[in-house]
C-alpha cells in the first residue's frame, strides 16, 4: 500500500517512532515497519499489517465493483 494524498484515510506503511504493542500483543520497537491506520488511530505489526492491508484492499475493490 502506498501512502496516498492527505485526503486518504486508508492505512499506510511507516517506520515506528515509539515503543508500543500491536493488537496481537507483539512488541513494536522504534524503526520497526508497521501499518498505521489513521481511522482506527493504531498500528499493526508486520504480520497483522499484511492481513489488515489485504482486508483494506478488498474493501476498496468491493466498493468499486458495487458502484
């Protein structure tokens, strides 16, 4: 996933700046690659982020097909 423009509310990949935890409980350290979701205001570890990115892509595609 690419970051997109400022109006984009979809998740995008970043490098963590702070220590934290993913929803799965995995520790996130500064410098780790994480998926940031501005809508949920949370980060996902690499494994969970790949799943979440796929889910977001499917949501976008299903919205395009319906219209």
